[in-house]
C-alpha cells in the first residue's frame, strides 16, 4: 500500500496541514509543498520521555535536488512561526516520490502558471515504450517539441508548442 492519500485528520492536524499549504516550493513558488505531494504525514507522537511531539514526514522530490534542504528549512521556519516550535521533520525515503503525487490542485496551478504538469502515464509500464506527449499548457495541443533538456531549473525541460508557437517549461521531475 502506498501511503499517498491523506487520511481523515483531527482538527489540530488539519491546522498543521493549513500551515504547510502556505509553504511554497522554492523552484515553483506557485506550488505549495502540499501541492507537490511531498508531505507524507502530520502526527503527534509520544517520545521515549513521554512527551508528545509534532512530527511532519516529508519525501524529497528526487535525490540531488538542491531544493530539498530549502524545503526542509522553509517548513521548519513556518511551523516555528505558527507556534509549533520543536516540531520534528522526518525524511521518508520509501516509497520514493514520483510526480504522480502532485495533487490535482497542484496540476491546475502549474497549468495556470504556464508550466505543463508531468504526464501521469509515464510511470505505468505499458506506456514505457510509447513516447509521451507533453501537452501545451496554453492551447492544449499535443503538437509540442522539446527545445532543451533543461529549462529555468534542472526540474524543468524547455518545450515549444508547434500549434500556438509558444515556448513553455515542462515539469519533468519523476
Ligand atoms: Zn500551444
């Protein structure tokens, strides 16, 4: 079972999720860390000394992504400012993050920002041998071509739509 779904949460946990929803991704500030799907859980756990502590589990988007440390720091700062000093941020490495974890709200935000969201189908085995189509976020055309492997950040590739001729970034972290 992949623990990707957010379970029914208590009010105090919901409040922490609200704080996290306001923490932007450093590379694509239009997305929050919750939109990215990297927050695995929010829960209070009792430590060995009997003290109940807030734990937030996060999964790095991909190893070597310099944004991970920044994200960790942003989350810690936001929690501190909202009165959750001493919150523990756990790194959850398994299962690894995939762009399928991007929420639907996150996908819509990417599109309205002019970035094509990652195509869901690429991680499904039967699609492995099919070239995946990157859809233009402006006109929705599938007639697009890759201009370069790297866009404004290593997570994005640069594409151009051959229908409306607009260039755009494709979020390719998988
Ligand atoms: Zn287009």
